C-alpha cells in the first residue's frame, strides 16, 4: 500500500538524483552512490530514510531485498512533470543534422520522411515513429479535370506536400453532348470548370473542401450542380478511406541493445505491434480528437499506456503541423528508463523541422 506524502525540497532532490543516476547506468541506486556522486550535505542514514519514504509513496522500489532502488512509473512521472523543465528544454539541432545528412532530396516526400525516421532512430537509440501527413490537413495546390476514353472523367488533385489524389467521376453528369464530334467541346468545358474550381478551392484543406455547401452556385455554373455535388461526395469518401496512414518506423534493432529488452518475448511483442497492429498504435500517436493539441509533447510512461504491449515502454510524441492543422506525429518508443530531457528535445525539434518543411 502506498502512502501519500508531500514532496519537500530534499525529497525532490533525492528523487531527481536517483532517477538521473538510474537512467544513466541502469543500476539500482543506493544511498552510498548518492553520497559519493551528488552534493548532498546530509548523512547516508538521512538519504536512506528519504528513499524509504519515497518507496512507501510508490515513487521508488527495490527489485530485490539487497539491491538499491529504482524509479517506478509514478517516480518517472514526478520527474517529468516536476523535476525537469520540459517547456524550456534546449532545442536539439535536428535541422542542422538532417540537412548535413540529407544533402539533396528528390522524388516523393515519403523518401524524405523515411530518411528522417532513420536519423531519429540513430539519434535516440530507440524506435522512431513518424506518421505521414494526414489528408485531413492537406492543402489543395491545383486540380484538373481530364477526359478519359471510356466516358469517364478523372479529377487529379495536387496537394502541397507533393502528393497527388485522383478520383474517377461520371461524365454523364456534365450534361453536355458526348458524341465523338464534340470531344473538343467537352475538353473546353472541363477546362472552364477546372479553372472555376481552382478559383474556389485552391488553398483550402481537403477537409474544408469535403464539407463545402454548393447549393448556391453562380448562374453560369448551375448546370454543373449535380456534377460538383458528386465531386464533393467522392472527395468525402476518398478522405474517409485515406484518413489512416502507415506509420514509418525504424530502430527496433537499436532498442534490443538496451538491458530492459534482453528478453526475446518483449521484442516479439513490440515487433508484432509495429508490423501487424498499427491500427492500435496509430491513435496513440495521432488523435486529433483528444484534448492534447495544445501540448507540445505528449509523454506516456509504462502503465499509463493503454496497450498492454506498451506497458514496459515510454512513448514520447509530438504533432507536426501544416499551417494551423496537425498533419502528423513524431514519436519515440523506448524503455521507461529513457533519457527524458534528451528525448523530449529530440522529438520536439524533429516535429518543428517537419512543420517548417510543410
């Protein structure tokens, strides 16, 4: 049974020193270690007494009788919330490291994101997670209606993260002649309609576009009302299908070097989560319905994670933004003994870098 205590300055300093030493060494911490390595102007007996109180309060525990103490999940939570300044953590120079590592990036944006995931894994020594930008926040750069040979029209949308979305539409709803002698007329009408839609939609997110009300069109475009409404419905359906995305991951091989992951069963559990259960992992790193968008960094420690397979880990994540919209998430999965100050700075700086790139 835990005992409620109010942490005084001595309690806080001894808890902070215990957590920092255990993070650095992975060895249980005793009073002699704290006396030898930290500037405490009290006796070893006093430190033992305080550590005993912290243990009764549930912040520390002994892995076995003759050992020193190690932090519990609650101890790490106090450390993160009260004993380090996460708001003013020194920014990690991620942008410089990424720019030095990736001299040039060509091709699809997924290549850049995969390279950044690799760099984050290398820097953290943990599993790095980055979700690709969500279609909910993608901004329309340009669209074009293109006639196909089989009485269909393709809507091609270029999003400003270099992604393209294509949607097939029924040309019959255009209500213009469709015989072979009128193909030039159809192309001309499609060009006029493309220009109109670009004028109305360019710069809007796909979420905004999918919820627009086109019930009052200008007289010149009333004839296209059914076609435009069908187009919006197609975008809505496409948006719902695309709203989940793959999580780019890297670094499992680095995590196995941590002493906490010496057992093969723990690695198998994480491997299954990352490779086969991303639908369960995704809401933990990107959930815009939660009341945490105002937080720079989200930290879930051990048993705070809702997934049992994550309850021997800590998850540190932050959103990156496209304008004012949360576009995706950067995260690190590591042991609960993770170096929190370093990991928080790393995640926050990577998220800031991606926001600038978008």
